[in-house]
């Protein structure tokens, strides 16, 4: 994900130099976790709220990232599923409130 800043050079004078110009024009790079609407991101990028994407989002489960896609033996797959441990859970209230989850 690239973010465009109105003045990418402004980050280069920061004392910790965590923000740097990217290799692609009009991009910046941050080495660490980024939080939008949160001051405690627990992943590389955490967005608390809606995100609007003008373009494509590619994910490892996207068929464009795969090859040799083929059908599997459904009976064998059902046998494997019966060996799985299935669980139900409730979110911890402190997590649910930070993430805006109402039905925990």
C-alpha cells in the first residue's frame, strides 16, 4: 500500500527517520506499524473504520496469485474436516470496544 503525501520530503527531517521516500515516485515508506483511527496498531496496517480503495486489492487467496488450480476429492476433504477442532467464541469486551464490534 502506498500513501501519497503532499510533501514526502517533510518526513526525512524527523529525528527517528521512520518515514522515508519510496522507490516509486510519490510514495513514502514507514518501517513499523501504522494505525488509522487507532494509536495501538497490532499489525503492519490497522484501519479502524471504512477504507476506500480506488483500484485493486490483491490478497494471497486471489486466483490471480495462483497456478495449478484443480478440483479435489470431496470425500477426502470431508474426512479431513471431521478431524478439525471447531470452536465458538466471544470477543473480549476491551477488544470489541476498540474495534467497534457491537455483537461480541
